[in-house]
C-alpha cells in the first residue's frame, strides 16, 4: 500500500513533540505516520535502499555475491499489512485488497509483479466460512493480476487480541527494462495525471461502516493496476514517477512527491474526477476527496507535452476510462501542493495531520 | 517460522470434521494447523511452488519473462507473522524473533538470506519506548545475520483490536549453488541430527508467562542460523534436508519429514540434548520437550556415514556446540516417528493435535 506509513516512501518532517504512545493517526498515512517512521524506524533501519523512500525497494541479486547494477538482476520488493474494517464491502474484501495493494506497489514502481506471499493473523473464534471466502477472493485476484501466491503463514491470537483477520502480503516483481521511475524525478513543466475518479474506496468503506446509502451504487475501486501501467509505459517511456494514492489520498501522494522532488504542484480543482456520490458523501461527512483513500488509481507525473497523448492511451484501458490531467509541476513554492479553484482562488493542500478514516486498508 | 501452519510445508492429513471457527490450536503448528492449511488454503492456492510444502518457496526470475531453471536466478522467498507474548523475554524479544525466524527459514532451505521486509500492526496506545527497543533489536539482529531490512509498513488498529504489536517479516535469499535440499529427500540409512538442546525457547516463554523461576538461568535460543548452515553445507554438500523445529517442536518437523519422504524415523531418547532446567520445567508443566518450540536450532538429515564428521564440524560453531545425532531414517513404519527409550521400549511421537503453548512466536 502506498502511504506515508510505508517506511520506503515516508517523508520525514521537522522534529515534533514526543508522542508517548501509538495513536490511531500514526497509521493514517499523513503527517503523524511520517513522524513515526522518521523518528522510530528510519534512524535504525536507514540503509541506502530504505532511505530512498520509494514505494517498493529495488534490489540487486547477484548469485556470485558481488554488488551489481545489472538490470537482469533488478527486482522490486514491497510489503503491506491489511486491517480494513469491515472485511467485506461493496466492490471487494480484505483479501482482494491485500493482493491488489501489493501488486499495485510493484506496478507503480515500474516492475512486473510476479510472486506474492501472504501471512494471516487470525483471531480465535473467527469463522471458517468468511476465511474461505477471503482466501478464494485472493486466489481470484492473483489470477486476474497474473501473480502467483507462493508461500504463506498462519498465526492465531486469543479472542479479543486481534480483530477477526489481518493479512500481510509481500510481493516480488522484476524490472524488465532499466527504467528510473522515482518520486525524486518530477520537474517544473511536468503534468500530473490521475487514472480515474478519486475517493471511491474510502467513501465506500466509510459509508458501509456508517450505514449510509446512496441513490447510485458506490463501490470500492480496488483493482490491479499492472495492466494499465504496462500500457502506459509502453506508450510513454518517459514517465517520471507513478504512485497509487491509497491511505492519505491524492494529497499525501502529491505532498510526498513535491517534497522528494523539491518542486511545487498546482492542482486544478475543476479537473479532479470525483463521482457525484463521493462528492455528496464528502459534503455530508465533512471530508475532502483529496484526502480519501483509493485502491485502484494511480498518479503519474510526465513531461508536459506527453500528457495528452498518454491520457488518450489510458482512457482506452478499462481502469483508465476517467483519466485526466489534474495539475502541473512548477518551480514556485517547492515542497508545497496548491489547489486552484474555478474562480482563481487557491489554497494549500497540506499533509493530513492525524487520522481521517482509520483502518481504511 | 517453520511449522505446519506455514502453507509451504504443511502436511495435509486425511479430511476431518468441519471446524466452524478458528481455534487457538489452528496456529499451533500441529495437526489442526495442517488441517486448516489443507482444507482452506491449499485448495485455493495450490500452485506448483506452494504445493511443494517446503520451508521457503524457490522461485526463478528471468528478466526476459521466460521460465528458466538457471540457478543464477533462483531465489528463496518466505514469510512469517510474529505474535509472541510477552514481547520481551530472557534471551530476546519479538523483534529479534521476527528477524531470526525469517532468516532461518531461508537458511535451512539452503539459501543465503539477503533482504527482509517488516510490516508492523500496532495497537493504539502501545508505547513508543518499547516500540523503539523492538526496532533497535531488529536492526541489531539484521546486522548480526548480515541481512538488510529494505522495506516496511505500519498499520495501527484501535485499542482492544490488536495486542500491542504484531510483526510480519518476509525474506529473500539467493541459492548460490544448485543444491536440492528438501523434506522429500530423506532415505533409509540417513541420520537425523539436531544442532543443540531442544525446548529452550518454548520453556522460556512459558515460564516467563507463568512467573516460574529456575535455579539456573534459562534463555530463549533465538539466533540466526545462516552462519552454521553455511559451515555445514561446506563440510557436507550431501545434506538431504534441513528444517528449524519452531512451533510444534522437533516432533512436528520430523513428522512432516517422515510423511513427505515416505520414510520412518526412529529417535533415540537418550541422545536428545535437553537442558536440566528444561527437563524439570517439562516435568512440572506436563510438557514433552519434543513438542516445545525452538528458535535457534535446526534438524538436518544426512547420509548415515556423513553424520559423525558433520556433527564434529557443527560443534566447532558457537550455535552447534551441543549438536548430536538423535535418530535415523528407516524403511519401516513409513510416515511415522518412533521414540526408543533407554530400556528398549518405544512409543509413537505423533503430530500434536491442538495447542500446547499458544503465541510462542
């Protein structure tokens, strides 16, 4: 899953006051997550690969034991735990999410996802029937994404010490071509593209929890993005960076990108694709769709003159039908994301401080 | 971690009655674990690699997208969740265990462990200070084992929906030589070796929980086995199989081996290395050390005439000082492990049905 709570992509902000205990917001993908990673994890694990803060780690494996930059040995490696609640929701379930989340982290790093592992932490008393449904759903998701689940583990914790089921998936992919996709690559003049409507997953989970119904059916957008990414990279090998804006939403992804590349980003509010149901729900719940999680969307940064042809290609793919250019990279206000509305007003889109929607993935 | 709840090594027993809910025993590494894996996971995920039931999956990664047996591309891949309670215990903590467990699964598959990922599920309210200690301990364990932690994730669940901290580690190793270690390889005439005293980890955890004190200090044996394995494979390239007897203990490992290789195993009770403190604790608690978890021990199966020289080599390594031949592989009673005592009596050492010590790792 891509968000600021991934060690490999968190932006470490300025030091903050010491939080004595873990807060729900530490898992939000926002500023608190970045804070925890920056204060606790990076100081210990800050090796070269981890500190690069990318979505998936890129590793070289040389059977002769020597360091190598040989692209033939470049593999991508990423992990995520899934604790979404409820386990089943319109458009998906925790199993599907666990497969797609890891497949997508590999895909947006430019790698072809190949193998997954899955580790289950089950709560004593969890029913076998939903477990079976989740496992079946994972199998189907693996088949659809073209990956093989090759190893796994199961642990059981006593009743009241877990919450039905948590799943951790880890993925291995291979970099077939020597691409250099990185959130450090954005440059002024680049365009920012989103592959479709934003906020669908987060609002689906939220409204399922709260029992809110919409006039039109709303579903999670959970989907494997590797096919779309492949079509995009073929059409536009000069893509600078890709990310899937999950926990913390589009705003977190763009803030991390702006910080990592030391550039400003200007978003055009009118161009943001948002479903009417998501729009209404956000108004009702007081949420901003820019902060709501997506599970089958990606953000791409490309040279400005390549944006429109790429969007055309994306729109021909089922998962890119609503693709749109939503902003541009500028040299002004580095490390800052700004949203410009229809009448020319603008506001800063900052990293969310705490927790908006806990356990969204 | 090696145990029957790993998908990749579970032996699927004959069908049993349907358990409607997850039981603590489903995480025991014994018969119930194998049952769950056999009934729920394997039917869905039963691809070629997963069905081989090995400790770590062996994968081939060919950048040209073709299937290959080229050993240059053979990597090992394994995952485990850690839910041990208490988090800190004599000789280690959950972080150390999480690193060693995955390093050891790679090592006993014959691979050199290279890279780890770590995914944390934190309970809201967990203190930052122990989290920091755990992370530091993981860093030290990684350094000692010569592996790099390169990617990670953090999720937070609401208070009462987790238990302080769960850690899932996933590891990648490389097969430098074309070895064929497998639990399917044992043959009559082979010897069974254990690298040291058994039951230390399980009894340490149990006595820490119960507040039992011993006259002599007892510590968990948690340790990275890759150095010992390297020395062993160099001295004896004909080793048939290795396993680390964690959850479910030596008995689970040997039962899986006997089933997979369709051979019988005869253990010699007098030769089992057991510390006096472990022996007394087992008597007091009514436990059998053969079923108690180890976290820094391995079982090796080697051709009979290679056993003594190999044990000599092992004893020169700090983690193999108490290495001993504990039994032999026979053609009689296939798929069955038998323990022979000093006066010639014998009993069947079966797979433990349920849960002996929950949350031991």
